[in-house]
C-alpha cells in the first residue's frame, strides 16, 4: 500500500471519531454548528495520525488513545479559527471555504475557538477510562506546554512581532516556527509515546522525530509557497496569501532550503532506526513523503 | 475574625502563587505582559478560594491543590479578556483600568486569553506531583466540562442569542446564567472535593453548594446593578454597562429576586450542615455574605 493510501486509512479513523465527538453534549445549537463547521472541514489530520501511530508503535491500543489523539485536531482547528480573525491574519478563506468568522460572525468564531480548545482537554480526560491516569497527566502537561504561551500561542505572538520588524534572522525564524507549528507536531509524537507508557529514551526519540519532521514540514511549506504545488499534505488554503513575511527561501534561497529540509528528514529517520513493524514503516514513509511534495 | 478578613487571607495565598506562576517559562515578553496585566489586576479570587476551601475542608493540603485552584483564575481571567473584545461586549474598562485589548491591541488580547486558557490546564497537570493522578483527571474533566461548550462558553453563546431576542423567560435566564457564571463557581467547589479524594456523596454536596451559591451570586449581582452598591465582592467593573438585558429584577422585581437569592443561600448552607471546622465555618459565612452585599 502506498504511503498516501495508508495515511488515508488513518485519517478516516480520526475523521470517524471527530464526526460524533461533539454530539449529545448539550452544546447550544449555534455554537455547535460553528465548532463543527471548522472541525469537520477536512484535512489530513496529520497531528492525530502521528499521535496514534507513535502510541500503536510503542504498544498502546489505537482505540484507547483515539480521543487524546483527536484533541490535537481540536487544538489545531481552534488555532486556525482564531488566526483567521480580522484582528489576526484577516483571512476570508480556509480550506477552500469561507473562514469561520465570515460565516458565523467574529463573536461566535472567538467562542467556537475557545470552546474547541477547552473541549480538547475534556477529550484527554476521557482517555482516563482506558489509559493509566499518570500517563494522561504527563501527556496533558506535554500538550499544554506545546500549545501554550511558550509554544504555539507564543509562536503566533512572535510571528506578529516579526511581521512588523525588519531583518528577522534565520535563528529567529527557526525559533518562531518551532513554536508556532513545530511544537504541536512534536507534542503529537511525544504524547503518543507517553500514552503508550514508553521508556524515557523512546519518548525522547518520539520528540526528536517530531521536531525534525515539524521543521522539514514548515520549510517545505515555505518552498511550496514559492514554487507552487497542488499536492499539498494538510496544507491550509489561504496561507499562501501572507506576503512580505520572512521565510526560509527568502533568507537562504530555494536550494539551501531544500537541503535543510532533507537533513531534517534524515534526522527524523535516524530516530526510528531501531523501530520495526507497520507503524514504524509508515512513519518513515511519511517523513520521506514531506520531501516528495516538492519534487 | 470577620468573613472579610478571612477571605482576604485566602485571597492573599492565591495572589502570591499567581504572581510568580508565569515567570521563567520562556513566554515571549509581549505576550507575558498582556497575560499578567489581566491576571494580576486584583479581585477577590473567589473561584480559587472556593476550590482551596473545599479541598482543605475534605482533607487535602492547601499547598498541594493550590496550582489547580489557580487554574480557575486563569480561566476566569481569559473569559473576561475575550468577553471585553470589540466583537463581544466591547468594554473599554475592566476592574477600573483599560481592558486588555485597549492596552495591547485586539490580536494580543485574543492570544493572551488563548494562552491563559491553555496554561490553566498546565497548572492542573502540575498538581500531579502531589495529588494522585486519578483525582487530577477527574477534576480536569469536571473543569473542562464547566468551562467548555456546554458550560461557560455555551452560556456566553446563549447570552448573545438572548440579547438579540425578545421575551426571554425566567427558565432561559436561569439556564444561561447557570452556564455562563454558575458552572465555573460550581466546578471550583466540586474540583476541590474531587482533589481531596472525597466520597461521591461529599462531591455531590460540594456541587450543590456551588450551584446554589453561584445562582445567589448572580441574582444579587443583577440586584446590585439596579440598586447600586460599592461593596462589590469580586464583581467586575464594567458589567453594569450592559443595558437592555433581561435580568432577575427585570423579570420578577427586586423583592422576589432577593427572596430567591435567600432561598439559594439557605440551600447552600444545608449542603454543609454536617461539615465542621474552620473551612466549613468560613464557607457558611461566605454564602451568607453574598446577601449582606445588598443590605
């Protein structure tokens, strides 16, 4: 089976859980509609898939950790809704449809994002029935750190500051992107390992795989913004429109950017050198597939 | 010692923890400033105090549950920042100072709120060192439900819908306020009991105390908006300005509103009838103090 077909199979598993996850909870109708509009708008569900695969590869049952894995999609979705707001990136379109606030209004979009972020932690707690509570608390700490003020939200704050500033350095760009998009991808891998009760060494490998894949993913995204490509892997429509931003190609050129991405993918593959089985093979192919999007 | 003095002592304990809680975490300077501006703007810290008192009354060490208790203030603060945004209530002032977005801009205010909500769950996880993980997961599920789409955020969505609608009934008003402001107060009491490892019966008592106190608190707030009073207990400045909203006095008049508040306080006191000791006494006085604000 090709990596795309196997990814599609994992994506479908996540999709199926997401679809019913907000129903029968007593959520006011208007709020539920706004939350589901963005949560169920498609996408490859890369973060939940990474969390699931690491958990399975390291011995957990996929069904047991599925709610926790889906919490990553709740958090990713909330961040897209808030990023699109007029006060932020002011994007009218997202994944080929009007963005959340264009359909439901700004106030409801703010609330839908807030609600998805909060409900994400409810999903994590839900895993307490099948996964030892110590693992949940550890993984929750990891995810809160990655999504929080020194992680994803902090990266967005830095991005705002850098957009207004001339002369952003490569190191600043790397740091900002590691927080803004890398932290959640990294946490997805690390939480999968933590939920499986893996050794500290295996958790460290998962984290480094996530860091390397996250960095490669972002560089390739920057490159694709320049060279253009329809074969996007979970790349949100609309992100192309942010002009005048410092990117890898704008700082070091296309060739050196792709070299850097290749080195990150090689690092990622090294992290999995001692892992075997179906998930390890898929994760290796997935890391490689990031580069194939450009070629 | 009077109830006000004892409340001030608990408030100081919470304040002291909040003050250092965001430092040394690698948060970008601008974001940290915006978060602390609202988090450290004063207030009675009613929710953390309730959580602490229930935990202590039922056998936990206050120090062990302090980070979890403070998570309630993070969540309360984020909700105030987002509620004040131009797209929401559009309030320029909060607690006697310019609201967050007036000082830091809308984008940063949205991010500061998002970050406080996320970091709240980090604080909860932090208690895992001192409190059994099963209790953390249970209390976290309680808090996520109370703050989420069928709780506080849902209540805010209903409030928006009702503001645009004529003929809101007493039952609708009660439901909306139970979600918007009651749910978090209720969860503070319930989580305190859950963190202490209390029996299901004691957890139920804590929840009913919180529901009754939360309902009384909101009714008295509505009454104070009409009769005016400087002796506000944790009442955010600026909330008076929401005109044309359906309130208890507008639906059933001042006298019947106060009768209702008194009945809720009596219910609250009943929940604690078998509890003894310093915290039980304080909680009873605190419930009674809600009514004293008007007289």
